[in-house]
C-alpha cells in the first residue's frame, strides 16, 4: 500500500481531548464525551470527524506502549468562534503528509505496523513532529471490516534534512 504525499493547509479543529497511552486506551471514553456535542459546533467545514494524536517530539524514539500522548476527537471548522462552553481547539499546522487510504477495522493495528515498520523506513521520508490524524468520513464504521478512513502521517523529506548538514 503506497500513500499519496500531500501538503495540507492549516486546519482549525474543535473537539475534546484526553491523555492516554496504547496500554491505557481511553478512545471510547473520548468519543462518548464528544459525539453528543457535535451538532452544537458551528462553522463545521463538512460532516467528517477527525481522530488526532499529538505526540511529544521524542515519542517514537525508544518506543514504549505505556508512554502517554494527547488524543483528540474533533471536527474541522472554518473559524473557531462561538464554540460551546468547554469545547477545546487545536490548530494543525500546514505541512507534508503521507496519506494512506485504509479499509478495515479500526481495531486492526497492522496498518500502523506497516506504516512505521515497513513503509516509512524504506521511504524517502522521515516522521515529522506535527499532529497525526485520521479522517473518518461517510464510509467509516467503527470496528467494521469494511470501514474506510484516511490516515495522515506527518513527514519531511530525508534529502532536505541531509542538505542542511
């Protein structure tokens, strides 16, 4: 599975966030807190939902599934005004992403094993420190084998990094 390399403009998001780890996954709790409020959010760009992960810069060095990160359940907005009380905001900066069109259950982690264990090391890209996200569109079905989503992994070109040395 080869990704499409895309540049994305800045994305304005509003939603809910929790600190979690892979061993202490709180994703269901996060979405249960966010989904009842989705229709209260003004200025939504579309009906898609976004699952966003914000990792510390050293998160992927010395991998530890108990290490915590920030996980968001969010929607993309045209502007961040008039949000419901308690709704938080996140700006995803512009940048290059490897975009994988994924079909399968959201509980199957083999796609991420492929991305980080096979595709990324063999590619001409390095992992960048911007947020990672999945776009959950009209064909997304939670824990369903025929579910479809886009997985956006922030990358930067290896050759440009090497030129700076």
